[in-house]
C-alpha cells in the first residue's frame, strides 16, 4: 500500500514537473488556470468517451443523446470539445482559440458548469507551441488510466497540481488551498459520515474532497452527505467547482458572490451537521460597522480589526443542535483580550461549546509562517461536559522542503486517536505531559479563560541519559578550556599578521 502510494506520488510529481517546464515566463497564478483547465477537460472527455463507446455498441441507444449522459451523471461533451479532436489540433497556431471555444461549448451543454470553465487559452502571452506540448503531455495519462479508475487518477492529479501551484504562489496560494495533512486531520477528527457539511470559506473545495475520501475509506455512501460552501473569490470558486466535478461530487450548493459569508450569506437558513473551515487569519475590515447588531454575534460582537471570532460565530450560527465544527484560526484567538475577544472566548467556554484545542506547528501553511491552531466546537455535548481536551502538536511533523512542514500519517493518527479515545471516555485515554491534557472548566477559569495548550499540557520531561551531572560538567569544562586556548592562539596569529602590514594591536 505504501509502495503504491509512493509510486502514485512520483507519477503526479513527474507530470507536474513536466507541465511546469512548459510554463516558461507565465505567472503561476495565471498558468494554474491553464493546466487545471486542461486536466478537467481531459477528465470529462474521458468519462464521456467511455459511455459514448458503450452506447455505440447498443443498437437501441444513440451515443449523441444528451439524456443518456444526464441519466449517468456524466457531462455531455460536444464534438468540437472532445479531447481526441482537440489533440489532433494541438500543433496548430489556433489551438488556444479552439480550447476557449471548446470550454464555451461545454458550458452551453451543461448548466452546472456555466461561468465555471477557464477561457484563457487564446491569450497572446500564452505560447501556442508550449500549449500544444502540454496537451500531448496530459494525453499521455491515458497509459496510466487503463489500470485504474480515471476519476481517482485525475482527482489525484488535480489535487497535486493545486498544492504545487499554491506552493509556487506562496502567500496568495494559501488563499485557495489548505495543506492536505491539516484537512485530513480535521476530517478524521469530526468524522462527517452523514448529513450536511458546510465550509463558509471553501477555497478550492479541499474540505469537501477529503470528506468524500473519508466516507469511501470507511465504506460509507457519498450520497449520504450534502455539501454547502461559499467563496468570495470567483477564480477560486471556479477551481472548486472543477475539483468537485472531477470527483462527481454535487456542488449545487457551493456558491460564489462578491459579498462573502459575512455580508451576503448564501445559506442564511442552513443548519449544518458538520462544519470545516480555514478562514483568513486575523482578517481586518470585515464589515462590523454594517453588521453591528447581527443575530450571529450571540457570544459578543467581534472587533472590527480582527474577524477570528466573527468567523467562529458565523459557523456556530449555522451549526445544527447536535453538530460539530472544526476551524483553523491564528494562535492569537486562544489568548487575546483585545476589544472584547477575551469575553467572547469566556462566553463560548461557559456555554460548554469548546471541546478540543490543537496547537499546530509553524510553517504548515503556504500564506503565513505564524503558528495556528484548530478549534473543535460541539453543541449539546453528551460526554466530557465542561471539559476541554488540549493537544500540543506544535513540535510534530517534518520539513517537506526548506519552508514547509507537514504531518506524517502517524502524527495524524496519534492526534485523532487521542481525541476519539478522550471523547469516548475510553480507558485508552490518558494525560501525557507535553502532549495532551483534559482540563475541567475550573482549571480554565484559573487561567483567565486562556486556551493556549502549553500551560495545560506542560513540558515534556527530559530523558535521563544516565550520565552523572559531575561527569557532564567536567567534559563540558574541558571542551570550553580547549576553545579558550584556540581563541588565544588565533588572536596571537591575528596580531602577528597585522604587524606585518604595519599595524599593531
């Protein structure tokens, strides 16, 4: 299994590396729409072709009948937009316009994709030779698709490309992509098996995709969940619609508007069973002056200069009576007393909504190096009432590259299992110094309702290596003595060399 995962990872990495070579002088933010648009087009074309060939062999079926595809939940691809026809024109100087026309034709045939697909291929700054080579490169994935489900393959490729483009874009990349290991941890902890799943800042749809994977891995039915999302950036929303369509996830309720979730809530009556989100950190000027008396601020009006508790209360407002939510926020949300934030946090704790806090390591995110945390909140808690589980994962993970950290599968399992064992009141749960602590409300009150895990979990005890203190000090003193001697020798040499050129010290 691990070998297969590694093999797949290498395939996606090689494909991205080859595609990125063709980017040349195009900005990553622009090129992602080109590459991801082509991957999406290839996927829907392949799905269409598979059913088309099947219908062609049935004398009572018409392979050009749109209703046949609708019945199978497959996008109908008009002839001019079919991959094999476009690939045949890949070397022509008009290929950019051909692709834009193809995208438009697909949108006309499929109302779900209207205003979603990129039409950027005819831009003058895009080299048509490189574009043709990119089409040929993506065409070669057919060799891989023969041995596995093409939905899984193209889903993985799309997801991998999203992550790599987020990396290339740096700070801007974090606006549309939450690193996979964080999303997976959140999903594994709240377990969205059945019901309504909501993300008010859904980016490219990663939370929904991971929820689907979780359901599949636990032999559930993807039709048992309905997803609701909102995104204020139209380009990012388009990425999410394609990301979900590749996996055949119904994105009917994933909405874009410029107002965003605060000012123009697209799902005002929604009560979700599960909420997963990674909203913008410490967002300022979010509209407080307009929303001062909004019904969402049940636990206190959030300050204008920071939307952390506005996001949290927006989610709580949309959380069903027995719902659970997980949201990533900056660490400041755990301890800040600025402009009433401490009072809001106190109210959340006193209403027994805060279930678990996980402190994350630095360098997990593409758009910021500041440390963050995950808040888990639950309504109508049946067990562990008036207790909060603190988990300090700030030293976990590994450096994936020079600037980005990632959790290992073992890290995620350890955190998730600790949470579930605690939640079940299992004998398997125990407080571990430096890692986890179940604290009753009285202890939290003594800490002035500050929720930073460190003071609760404590510091891990140093491992005794068995060497007596006196022996260690003797060894260190000898090393220091040697260094002093070397320093003295070097100082004498410097004086000697300076004297040679006429300077004395």
